[in-house]
C-alpha cells in the first residue's frame, strides 16, 4: 500500500486498498471523501457534483468493501443512463473489487438477453445496467433483487432528459425498503427532487464544489464561423492545434457521418460514434479510442457523459451545444481530475442564445479564438502530416497495473461439461503452492470457463494445469488478454 494514499483512513479492507493503489488513486477527491464516509455509515446520500470528480470510485469503493462475498444474489444495483457509461462503471467496479473476487454483471440493450440471463444465474454481487434492460429482467423474473443492499442512481439528471423517470419509478417500487440509496446528479431539477423525496430516507444532501473546477482547468474558446465554412475551418484548426487525441462533438448523427466521411477522405485516423451504430461496434470504438488506436473520435452526446478516457487534449464542439449543462459534460472529457485541457466551440451567427446559455451556466465568457492565418496553417502542415501518419502513443489503461499481478486463464469446459466453480477451485487448490487466496473471479460459461489467478502465480498455474485434470479430465487451458 502506497503510504501517500489517504484512503487507508477509511478503515477499508486490505484487498480494496491494494486495488486502489494499483489504480493509482492517491488523495481522495472531495466527493470521494464525503461519499465513502457516508456510505460506510449506511446513510442515504444525494450528491450534486461536477463531471470528472471521481464519482464512480466514490460509490464503488464502499460497495466493494462491504459486500458479503458468500451471498449469491445481487447486493448492489447501479443504474446509468447510457450503455457506454454502464460498461465503464462495470469495469471500474470490477477493478476495485478484483482482489475480493467481486462478480459484476452489466445489463444493457442491444446485447443478448439470454446471455445476461445465464450470467445472472451464477453468483453475482453487483449489477450495473440501464433502466430499460433492468426493467426487462425484473418483468421476466430473471433478476432477483431480494437481497439488495445498495442502490446507486448515476447521472440522474440525464435519466430525466432521456425520459427514464417512469421506468425508474417502476424499478424502485420493487426494491426492498431497507436498502441504502445513493443518487448522483450534476443538477437537481424538480422531478429528481421528487424522486429523492419518494425513495430516499433522510438523505445527506451534499453539493460538491471542487477547489480546482473542471471549467477552470480547461482553456475554453469560441470560434465565430459561417455555417457553410465549418468543415474548412475545422481542418485549419486541427492542422494548427495538431492534438495527440481529440473528440469532435456534433448534435446530429448525420453531421457526425458527414465530418467522418470528410476526414477519412483526407486520411485522418478517425472513427465515429453515435446511437445509430450497433452496440458491439460502439463498444469496440470506445475501447480502441481508449487504447489510442486512432486520434480523432467524432461523436454525438452519447460520448459526452461519464466516459473517462486518458489524455484527450482537445474537445471540439463542431455544433454549439444547446444547453450549458451539455457543454460542461462535453468539455469534461478533457481536463480529467487535475489535468488541464482545451475546448473550442464553433458558434454561427444565429447561435448567440446558445452561447449565452453556456456562458451563464459556467459563469464566465469564452475567449475568442482567432482564425489561423494561411501562413500559420501552411507552417503547421508538415508537423500535422507527420503526426497524422504516426501510430498514436498507447494511452495509459486503468487496469494495466493489474496485468502484472493477475493472469486470466480460459478453460475449455463449462456448464455443458457440468463444471462448477467448486470444481475449478478444487483443481487449483490441489496444485503445489496454490491456495484459495490465489484464486480470483471465476466465470463458468456454457462451453468455456475463465478464472483469474492472483499474486503473480498465473504462469505457474498455467503450466501446472496442462497436465492436471479438472472434473476428471485434462482440459485445454489458454491465457486470456485482459480487457
């Protein structure tokens, strides 16, 4: 445990502190300090906090610390407004609870219902999902929340904007009353206030104002532009700015398609992201961008909420956001935590009211961005061309530090071979030098199973299993690259 981390003052379990250290969390943010303390005291909490303040870890740490590992039914339900955010929250909870072998399932649309149903039949500690898919499972009795201890509603104001409040009502009515409820939102409009009054018990309501606000860490510019010249101006700015990594936001899917087509024709390393794509493709695009496979992501607001991507140097609002809150969430993809960033927003002559809303919301005027001169663009082009043709520097991954200590193995055998977790544990504990503390999360599939080996013993176990029977048979065992 790194002595510089102050998380030890919360009295957390050793396995949680170890995971926090590997995730490189050092000083708790304000929201983390407040929420961890309140949740460990088993209080309902309402948090109003800006983006990029570490909210996911704030609720994931106490949940993973307090869960009863032996209970097979879900003990925590985390609701998110978008599939992308659900997948990210799932990954964050998984990492924080990794050494406690916390099993996390994600329930989202456009992924096979039957596959989720099979997963829920196994031991599941935490469920992360969008309201629609969670409601589907509840209505079909494939999700049992009778042992639920924690309910987290993340990005509640976005739930409202997307029309999820009726579904939220239906879900919350089914839950046991003695649960602990945590609601997180950037703003608390009237409908969210009613949700709090109906489903929270004497909640601690906290408004977090970070000393180092996101909007203060990001250089923010407005660029007055003629609508018909936006693509030309975009290419000029990108040439001069030459960002290592950039997200370009547009308001409509058609505009995202148009920008992407234009940049691809010029050999920009670019991909697009919007709700018109299949979920599997959306997930792959986000993962590739997180890993630095390409430099430019053109997206609708599906990428504006919650996504934590390392070192995005520039946010470009090709279309001016219509509301101040949407603007803050977009630019919050840069300047994560204590890092600095830059945001440029195109503003056409008829968008003054939207700019006024933004500046009123953030309580500051955006600085005017001067159009690059032809000489400046010409001078910048060689370096830009060089950057464009180079393979991007791989981005730092949250779970990378775990890979040195944990190895995931895939076993050729699953439910159809009548393999159970106890069979895997029995085979592993029979190996010399291996005990239960070296075994991480086990997932039994229909045909294949996966198990994580902890404490740097992965290769040792891998070699020994080549000649060790599992459920009375030698089975093919392969190494799995961690996500």
